[in-house]
């Protein structure tokens, strides 16, 4: 009887172990929202200035659902692209400084992972403020001045309804992506086994089966 060839099974198993987590990771990344804007600190008493972005996923603003970034001290605009570990947000809060000062934010937008805008061109009237004495709009930019005794100044923006990425539209492209990796890797491994000789793989598997039947 011709001995069975098991190398194809090894190839498919290894390909699946690699393809599944990559496809799942790509799908998860494709559903996450992005907060994008430019920020420049024009005046700041604390060194260094720190920005903190809170995103409300339905449970209110929480420390564990926030992202921090250190900002340049000298009115140098810094481009922020915060990839939020969330596919839906009800509100956004920008703690633009951790003390008194003046900050300019421009080109604020909420994006899908592939760049499409979900929301943009916000007006000053849409924001609620805290420890902020002035919030002025200049075209696409917002200039905010915190109060002299501010310890946690911020501006917040609510979304009705909540902003979210269309998850259903992301499933099929990532299934195709995972299948491509699976097919290419499976074929590649089988070719590799053919080149290096696959008799040792079949012998090892047959030995394991024989031990199991004893």
C-alpha cells in the first residue's frame, strides 16, 4: 500500500494558524475610529504641555478610555492622529492643557480607518467648555484660552447619534484577505516541503500515529 502523504495537512494547518489571527487583527483595526487634528500651544505655564483625549463609548468619560500626548512648547503645530480602540463613540473630550494657557486646534475631524470623514467642520457653538474663559473660531481653527486658575481645562463635543464604523462592510474584505494569506502560505509551504524533502514529515506523523495505536 502506498504510504499516505501528510505534508499537505501540515502546510494547511500552519497556513491557518498564521492567516486567522492576521485576518482578525486586520478586521479589528478596520473598525477603529481615528481622531485627527493639528494643535499648537501658544501660551503655557506648565512644562511640558500635555494633551489628553477622552472618548465616550457609552459609559461616560473614563481615564482608561483616553490617550495622552506631550506637545511642543513653542507654538509649533503638531499633527495628531489618535487611533481609538473603539468602533463607536458618543462624545469626545479634549483636555488641551493641564493648566493655564492658550491653545489653537485646527482641522478637527473624526475619520474611518481608511480615511473617509465621519464628522468634521465643527463650530465653537457645538462644544461645551470647562475652565475655559474663551473659545473663538477662526475659519477651520479653534482658539481656546483657559482660566488663570485652571487645573484641568477641556472642551467636549457630543454626537447624536453616536459615530460608528459600518462593521458589516468590513467583514467580507477581511475574509478575502485572510483567505489569500491562507492560500498563498499553504502553497508556499508545500513547495518548500517539496524542495527540502517531505519524507521526514510523513515519517514523523506516521510514527506518532503508530505510537498512538499501540
